[in-house]
């Protein structure tokens, strides 16, 4: 099988949609010899912050000299971004070979989804490559997510907020229960900052499964700013840390990542202070408050739900406090099934102008649908459906000291990055 044929096959599985349940995944893994059983795994879920947290954990593990597999979703530009070993994407030829093996093992009646097949691909690649550790990001929810077939040495749940309600429930308690599904009997779990109802669910599930629970603000804490902060955990105190990812919220993610590695000590994971410092300082995670250009600044952020919008608004508040004469121009695109009004509300007091656009996916909201959330907003709004043209339009409106912020969808960020790089897109990024 060639690489283009393998990618076409994987994308063709999108016709099966999203199916929450573990039976097809378990059947596939049995057919290929259970590669997940050959892996030592750190498993991380949550509504927001899980991608940054796994990126930080992987960076610290790499800095300690380990061979680390990292599985994340979605990708921004190229499918292979999802599956990496020590930062390197899975080679095209290797991907094609493994997809061929998986396809040959699939029973037609399984009707596997794109995400299930992609998850099995990552597990098979990591196992065959003899990684020391695999760091897996949950796709959606947790209890029935395709990644939840592993027996991890530690797991983490970063935050709980309303998102994917059509699959996970309409309250934070319901969503917390779904995400707590990755907690395994006796396996330590690290949880981030969350509301009292969600926290109660986490503690109840952990107690039922005799899983030691460490919560941010209790068993471990973090203080400072991304330029200099201190971590205090169960077994260590590390001062003078710096994080390569900007934003106040990244301190919480960094604390969860360090605590996750502490919790994994019982599984033989040992990361010294030097590796913690080096990994956090060097970590790179695209699309999370990522500065793409200067003068005017172009900032990409994958915020796509109300809680993430609040985190983005805090960053913009800090920017405007340090640049009192600057304007923020928002290039905004979202998926149709998101809460547009709740997302945009925290940003409106900080934004001078909005350029509405649309990511290149069928489920993207149209510019007209987004405009309905701005009927009472008195400032300038323009409609430029093509993302690359929307960014150019914002640049034409901006002065050198202004900030152009592109947000609302990781898929939108992928369109922008692909246009800037002058390359085509892997069109399915769910």
C-alpha cells in the first residue's frame, strides 16, 4: 500500500462517523496481537489542556533520555502529526505498511471508525518501535474512547467543562463521569482545576476504584508566571521553572504534567529535576497561543469552547495591559455544533474588530451563522469565508503594533498554517 492510498483508506472510514464504545477496538487489537499490552502508558483526558499536558509530559520524558511515543488529535496540517516518537512524525512508508497490516486484519462487520483505526495504528507503531513510554491523549470523553483499552501506569484529567454535549451529557457532572472512565483500579490519577461538582465525581470514582488521587491545589500546587514558577508536589519541590508555552493556564497544565510523572514513579518512571526544567522550557505545541508572525502580531489559538475562550481572554487582557495603544483584531471561525455566543462573549470586550471566516469542513459554521451571535455588537464585523483571505484582510486593517488573533477551531488554524506554508491540507482532522 502506498502512503496516499493509506491516507485515503483512513479518511474513507469517516463514513462510519463517531461511535463511542470499546468492543470494535478490542476486537481489532486482538486481531493484531494486542500491541497495547506491550506498552507502558500515560493516559490523559480532560476538556481543555490535555494536549498541552501530554506535550509537556513527553518533552520532560524525552529530556530524561527516554524514547517516547506521543499520540494526539486532531492534527493541524498533516495527518502524521498525530503519531510521533521523540518529536518525529511517523514516516510515510511505515504508516503505509502498518495501515496495510491493519486493513488485512479488519473484519468487515466491525465498521471501524477513523479514530479507532488511527488509535490502533499508533499503538502498533509504538509497540513495534519499542518505545520506553507511550503518552496517549484521549480523543473525546474517556469511558468509551478508543484509547481507553490500555492499562496505564498513571492517568490524568486536566479540566472539566461543557463540550461535546451531544455525546457526553449536558452537565459538568455528566461529562466528569464520562471522563473519569479512564480511571483504572489502583492506578494513580492526577486531576487539574475543576468545579466542585466535577471534583466530587472524580473523587467518588477514584475511591470506588481504589485509585490514589492527586488534585491541583491540594496534593500539588503551582505558583508564579510562565516566565518563572514553582511546583510543589508529593515528592518534590522545583523552583525557577519556565514553560515554553505562554498563557496563565499553561501553569496548571505544567503542574498536571509534572504531577503525572510523579504519580508514575511507582511504575518505574524517574525524571530528574534537570529533565523537568529542560523539557518544560523546550516544549513546543502548535496552535496554543502560538505566535506566527510579528508587526502586526499574528496569534493562533485553538480555543473552541467557552472555557478555553476565557483562558484566551486572560491572555488578551495581559497583552492589552502591556500594549495600551494596540488593537486586537479577531479572525473567528467555529464548528456549527459549538456554542457560538458563549464562546465569543468573553472576547468581545477585548476585541476592536472581527473578521468572520469558515474552516474547510462540512460541519463548519458559515459566516452568516456566526454573525447571528454579534447582532448587538457595535464594532466592525466583516465576512471573508476563505481563511487565508480572512487573515490577509485582517493584516490590511492592522497597524504594526496591533495583534491579530485567529481562534475558534483547530481546523481553522490548520487551514491558516497550511496557507502560510503553501501546502495542501489533510482534509479530515476530526
